[in-house]
C-alpha cells in the first residue's frame, strides 16, 4: 500500500534540504509526541546507514519501529527504510526547485505487511484511505509550514 503527498514550500531548495537533514530536530519532535527515540548507528554526520529505533504506543499497544537512511542525494532525494515486527516499508522524499525561492516536496510512503495481522490492519486502512490520506496531507502541510516559518526567521536575520 502506498501514499503520496505533495507540498509547495516558499523557501529555496538548498534550505529545504538542509532543514530536512536536521535529524536531531525530528528526534526531539518524536520525543515530544511521546515516542522514545534511540540512535542505533555510529555515524557522526547524516548519511546512508544512519538509523533510529522508535518505541511508541499505537492503538493501545507498544510498537517498535526502526528507521534507516538508505540514500541521500544532495538537494534532490532522501530515501528511508522502515521496519517493524509486523510491517516493512520505505519513504522517499523528492525535492524539486520550482523557482529560486519555491520548492516542491513529494513524499511517497510504501508499507508492506509481514504478518497476517498486519495484512488485516492494512486492509482496514485501505477502507479508510480517504481519511488516512487527509491525515498524511495535513502532516505534510504542517511540515511545509514549519520549514517556511524557519525560512522567514532566517530571512529576518539575513540569509
């Protein structure tokens, strides 16, 4: 099962890419939402091989998700692998410059079941696909708004 969302961001491509590569920021965001985040690689800089283990509650059950960076291409592409006991997946973030200060971000997430229970759960997600897509669109919209706000703050200080 896959989901795709696109957002146009009022910020230059290189700024959007650098902001998305600030993994510490996303670790803190997940922790504020109640997830326990553990870095499980030994890399000093972001790149392929970077990985995190997240522990969180979902639908009343404790879950563990491993996220790893599979590919980074400067100013254009980020690919993440997702793995848990019940699901596998990937998320691909494509960036494209629409103008000098406008960037389109396209996020494609694919999820595959590993167990029968996960297959049943994904079937229920398919039935509610419209609501799930709206939540994903809303989350990507919030991400775009956060990046735009950071860009405006940087402009006020001088880029």
